């Protein structure tokens, strides 16, 4: 029963949501909305599981003197600190006037001046932007390796890449007497689009097959035995 | 001649009869899905009866064993990144199925497996998949709960966490299978810099070039959904692959026929028939 009940629930929920997609009946929409509400509740509860996993592993590494323990200390301080600031602000334990603004109903409106938002906008977002900006350097290093013409395929890739790059900038187009932009257009519109569509089609069939197998209860390997 | 007015009337009548239980505008989609399911069941039944279904060699999938073997020889862990999407994304769910096979292999070889996850629901699935993989290998003690790690729900925080694991714990093999977005190249390049053998796979076509450029082996698009069939040779899964191939052939033929017909009719005017069109094209 430990395996049959989850499979039965999967099949029933899958069929209900599929029916909601193909039907305009009010009852199907209501069932769909109800299932989605349950899913949101499950996801919210599962978030606590994630945090408990994070805290458990971090505390274990700190107490065992793991070489990474300093990172874990920073992680826990950030996690609990931000959580504490958020709770304190919501419950008015920190003076909201000093940290944020209040609307006409007296509710706290968080903005850049609130502690919570200050931490988010002044610390978290710059850190996120830093990680994202690393992409520029990684694209350069990956392109350097990918464009080494060590085989016929790599040579084709190099030529296609060079044409597209030249076609993207006015100087490249001028230097090649407008040929680069025309060749780039051809490569992107026909060769690239055809390849991408083939990949999309293949992936779509795979997705559909896997979805059908799960909804119909044929695929069970994601469940424990 | 096609009776357009009659067909429209028939469809309107059908719509009135079925409304609101079935949205008739979506009937063609429903028909295609039912047809696909029928082909899938037919192929699965044939496969289960013992009809041989050949499957071409996919180097990226052969490389999974090679990567785990290399980690075992070097005495270093295997890192499995299941993408950053939620469990409702079919690629993530499929990644959990592959994870079970990878966990079985690592348990057989006695190699440590680290699975960092971005979503707490995925974490629960990943724990089950690894636990089940270890049991499949007959090594339930090989499951280390602390190695399925929830890092963060934020994309780049997760990315930084995985990059940290790659740099500090030095896994000898990085297996990245699932749904990836902008973090794909950061992960793949960090893994390359750490010297690990890298196998990546996704059906997200925009991230494929990054994986192709930075990883040793890449599993592309539909190959991703063939992983479990390829590794297990399960008749039911092989039947699914065969069904996808059959449907693909039908679609390819439809595209070719459609392109030819569209080309022929591009010049067609009122009063033209097949004969005049043929003469204009080839005469």
C-alpha cells in the first residue's frame, strides 16, 4: 500500500489537471484550483524541510571542526539574522518609522529604508549581480576553448561563430562589404532555427512520453519501493 | 470538394453537445495526445513480447559509468546537480529517475555521491532516489543523508554554493542533468577549472551550447529522455523511445508534405487545378 496509494494519487491528480486543461466545466476548474492550493501548501511546508536540512548539516560541520566551518557560520548568521530582522519588522519590534514608512492605514510599507529591504537591496542583489557578471568571463574562456579548430566540426563552429560576430557589429559588416550580416541572417534564420526546432521537437516528444507515463502510473521509478 | 459550410456546422453542433465538458478548440491537441499514447502502448506491448528495439550508442550516456569509475579510482566524490527547477518540471522529475541509477552505481563502487539541490521538494525526492539507488545496489548503508544538501532557493546563491563544493570538495566527476538557466555556464566552467570530468544534459536548448563548450560529454534534447531506457534496457522504456521515433517520422513526413504543398500552392490563383500548377512548376 505504501507504493500503491501514491501512484493512485498521482494518477487521479494528473487526470484531474489534464481534464481541467481540456474542459471548460466549472467543476474541473474548481478541482484544479483546489489541487493547486494544496500544492502551494505542500511546497510551503517542504520549505521548512529544506531549512532544517541546511541548519542540521551546517551545525554538524561547525561542531565537528570541518575545514569549511567558517562558511557555515556565515551562512547561519545570514539565515537567522535575515529571518530575525524580517520577523521583528513584521511584528513591529523594530521601530517601523525609523526603518520604513507607514501607509494611511498605519501598516508598515517596506522600502529601501527598511532594514529587511536594505539588506536585500544593498547586500543580496549586488552579490547576485556579481555572480551573474562572472558569466562574461566564463563565456570568453568557454568560447576560447570551443573555437579552437582541432577538427572539421570545430572549424565549422569557428567559421559560423566568426560570421555571426562580424554580422552583429557595423564595423564587421563594413569590412566584409555587407556580406557578414547577410550570411549571419542565413545562418540564424535557416541553419540555427532548423537545428533548434529539431531539438525542441525531440524534447517535446520526450516530455510528453514521460508525462504520460507518470500520469498513467506506468512510470514508478521516482517512488521508493 | 470539401464542404466547408457543412464542416463548420458539424463542428458547431459538436461544440454545443460537448460544451462545457470538453473545450472543442483543444480537441486536435487531445487527439494527438491520445494517438501518441496509443502508439506508446503498442510499442511497449511489442517490446514486452520480446521484439528487439535497437538503440543507438550515445557517448554521453556511456560516459556516465566512465565518470563514476574515474571518481572511484581517484577516491573522490561524484557531484550530481539536478538542475534548478521545481519538481513539477518534467526534466527535474526525470533527473530524479537518473539520479537513482547514478546512486546505484556509486553505491556499487563505494563512491561518495553529493547532491546539492535548490528546491526543498526536490530535496525530498533526491533523498528518496539516492536511498533507493543504494538499496538497489544492495548497499543501504551507502546512503549518507548529509550528502543530499539543500543550498538555497535563489538561483545564484545556489550556483555559488555548488561552485564552492566543486572548488573545496574537488569531486572527480560532475554530472549535471536537469533544467538549467543562466547558471549553466558558471557551473560548467567552474567544474572544468576544478579538473573534473563533466557530463551534462538538458532539454533546454538555450543552455546546450554552454554545456557543449564547457563539458566533456553533453546529452542533447531527446537523448536526455532516453537515459533510463539506455541504462536499464527496460522493455517498457524502450517502447516509449520507439513510440517517440514513430511519431517523429510521422511529423517529419507531415512537414515535408506540408512544405511541398505550401510551395505548390504559393502561386495558385482562382481557377487553378493540379494540372495547371504542375505545368507551371515543371512544364
